[in-house]
């Protein structure tokens, strides 16, 4: 098996340990109650995983190519990979961990919101309070449709791109709409079981509904949708 080239390892950003207010009192019921959560320091991908990066995984492991792989809306190497199941995303993390000796995984729901908020608790979106329809960035590719190439807009306060505008991003947690009522204060991992997996962030198709930092969504982990991708996280020892 050929060695994994350094350029195919995504850029990662350090998110410092700290507490933040998770949820929203003026959002949907599954975002309530607002509660303070402590998250240990971790690393998270600067951008979602791209087609260019995912292709190496497919070539080296024989994994199935995602649907939409060759469609013009989605095929550019620098667009986020779409049409991957939660299981596909987890397998990618396991493969990259084995190749690099690092602990790659999907972010928890709490880690994702901590990263999206970038230390600012009072603003609705990763970029501030300006609604998506008022921004200069369309949130989708004007030339071909589908998501933009990663890193096309400005980063948030932690230096992360596309947190709420490219694709819905799989998280590690099982989904429970009432989880916040019993969630632990430190490093919540979600319920121990469930039928759906959490996803976070707006997408090129649904960016208005889910682009707020606190907005929660979920999906059957076996589904493959054209607006679903993922972003890496990494545990720090």
C-alpha cells in the first residue's frame, strides 16, 4: 500500500478547552434548555473533508465511491464530499487514524457547537448575527449548483471555514430531541443508543433552517444524501 501523502491530511485547528452556553431559547424545542457545557481541548478540521481527500481513501481501501461522485454539481476535487453515510465517515476516520497514528474521529455535537461559536456565545451564526440571506456569500456554487468549494467564504473566529454553509456534517452522537434535559456538564457524548445520528450546520440546500450555531438535525446513519458530508475531529492526549 502506498504511503499516505502529507498533502491529503486535512488541516486541523486547535480548539481550546473551555465552557460555553449550548442551545437556544428562541430556537426549536430540541435546542432547549440552554445549558453550560465544558469541552476539553481538541482538534477539528479547518474545512469539511473534500473529494480530493476522500478519493485517496477509496483508492487505498476499495471503499465504494459515493453517489453523485461524477455529477458536475459535486465532482470538483475541492468541493466537500457528499453522499457518504455516517458509517462511511466513521470508516474514513478509522482509516486515517491507522495511516497516521493519530486519533481521528467525528466531532461530538458539543464539540461542533463549541467550534462553530468560536468563543462567542451571543451570536446566532458562526459569522455573527447577520442572517444567511443578507450575506455576500451565496452558500452554494453559482456556476454549477451544489456546495461551494471549501474555504470560499471567510473563516469564523477559530479560523474554521464552512461551518454552516456547505454541507450538513455528521457528528458522533446518537440523536435524542430531549437530550439537553439530562446532558452532563462536561464533555457530553450523546445518548448511549438511538436510531438516528446527529448532524450539524446548514448546507447548500437547507442553509437557512439549520445554519444557526444551535440548530440540531439528525438522519438515519445509513442514508446517503447530496447535502451531507463530514468534518474530522482529533483527540488530544
